[in-house]
């Protein structure tokens, strides 16, 4: 790790499907996204939803694809995390005049993730 690196854990560029919802809400609305990178201490994901705010607590579940010799049937890992920051990601498609926005969400885990098979 370089001297300018502030992260406690090294992040790995892993793309996994993710579903999440805010905790403490009486109406649990699930949102989906895809991870950009993951570490033991947190993750960064992108989502079409723009309802996230720094400080929100999220229950997240990551889908783990089947892996020969490791997790033959696939599964998921889940845990609780706190949103550290949000980044608006704007895309413009060259083949259209449409612009779309996604949210990039940095999340710090509040507890170790648990494997759900």
C-alpha cells in the first residue's frame, strides 16, 4: 500500500449482483446494483436508484455465482453497512441523445458479512 492510500483493506475489482434496502424503514423497498470493488471493510457499487444518502444504513446481499471446487451451487453473502459517500455518474450514449444517471455508493461494513447458501 502506498503512503497516500488511506484504506485499511485492499479492494478487489469484483463485479457481483447486489440487492439492498435501507434499514429502519417500515416499508422495505429493495434496490439493485452491481459492485465495482469489494474488500473485507466495505464495497463500492453502482445503482440506477438515487435514493441513497450518506449516513444511511443498508442491508446488502451479494449474489455469489457457482464456483467449481469452492461454492458448487452458488449462494450469497449479506451484511449491514453505512453509506460513506454518493457519487452521481452521468452517462451519455453516443447512439442517442439520451443521458442517464446512476449513483455510485461507497459503503463501509458495520459487521462481518455472513454466507447464506
